[in-house]
C-alpha cells in the first residue's frame, strides 16, 4: 500500500489528539513559567478541538464543529483573564513563576 | 495526497507541541505554539471543517498568540526557570503520570464510546442540501445553540471587564522600583 492510496481514518486524528493532549498535560506539570503553563493549557484545548472535529467527521454531524466554537470562545476568555492575573501578580512580585504563587496557600 | 498532508501536519503539530514544552525561552514556546495551531488548522481542513480552520488561524494563531507575546514582552523573559524541584521528584513523577495518561487514553479509545447517536438537529457534515460548511455551522449555531451563543456574549463581556479590572493600576503603587509614571486620579 503506497502513501497515495493510504486511507487516513478518524482514528489517526484521535490518536494524534491524545498525544498532543498528553504533551500539554506533562508541560503543565513540569514547567514553572506560568506563561508556558498557559500555552500548554492551550495545547490541551486544541487537542480536544481536534478530537471534536474528528468525531464530527466520524458521525457525519456538524454539531461537533459548533462545539469547537464554544471551546474557542471560552479559551479566549480564559486567556484574557489569565494573562491579566499574571500581569497583576508580576506587578506585585516582580516575577511570575508558579513558585511565586506559593503565598496563595493558606 | 491527503495521507501525505496528514502525516506532515501531524508531525509538525507534535514537533510544535514538544517545542512548547521543551523550549527554554517563552518566546520560542509561543512560536512553537503557532506552529502547532496552524498544523491543527490544516488537520481541520482535512476533516471538512473549513470555517473552524479559518477561525483557528484568525483567533488562535493570531489574536491569542499575539496576546501571549505582548505579555511576554511586557514582563521580560530574562529570568531563568529554576530547575530544582520544590516537591521532590516532581518532574519524573509528572512524566510518569503523562505516560500513564496516554496509556489510559489509548486504552479507553479501544472501547465503544461514540454511540453514533445523532443530535436533534441532524444537520450532517455532507449531503442533505444544507449548503456549504459555513451555512451548516450557522444553521446549528443560530437555532439549537442560540441560548448558548447568547450566554457566550455575556461571558466575553465578563472576561473583558475582569481583565481590565485586574490589569488596571490600583490606588497605591505596588512596587516603588517599577518606575511607573505618576498615578492619575481616577474617579
């Protein structure tokens, strides 16, 4: 079977989405820079979007793509508020790593 | 041709995702994120999601990443991330957890989750005389999901107001060494 006739099924997209999601999750757990942790959250959201689109194709139903819009909107709102929080923390502490947020614990 | 495109885009998406996690410099992380987002947009196109792919490039790869880059430039990136773990063995444990998560996802993927049940609207991805991709998305978005769509507007307003309130300078100077310009008296 050559590459030209090779059929890429929806399963391939789901496997890829699982891999991207895992990379994002490991990034959130390992990195200290809050901005990079944020980007890893975006990676995870994108992996889920990819699986939504793959399922929309698999089930032949447009609703999966509509849900992606709502995920995008929530991601945009989350980034706006999250970055504002990071800027506010930076004003107060001069640094913005996860270790600087230790003061938040009771 | 489609398979070739898929493997190129998938490889670029995975490389970009790894780059986001592994890059030392946050600016490099943001640029790797753009690479992943554009690759995922190509994958969306391959799965007949034209509108979503366009929105992905416009909203994610431009607006959100530019926001990230603005904040990175604003805060400065010169500080090295400390490599010692505050919780012992945090990083090895995180990688082990990631491997377990991936194994779990693959294990669950072998089970029958998708029932094949159609939603109430029943607008299919192709066929049925519903027009092109944009018309199909619009039909569902403005009928079945109209209430959620309106709530979304409220959410965005709340997010914008919250961001402005958080990022606004408060009454007193938080840190005298920041060299801020004199405060203006706000009503």
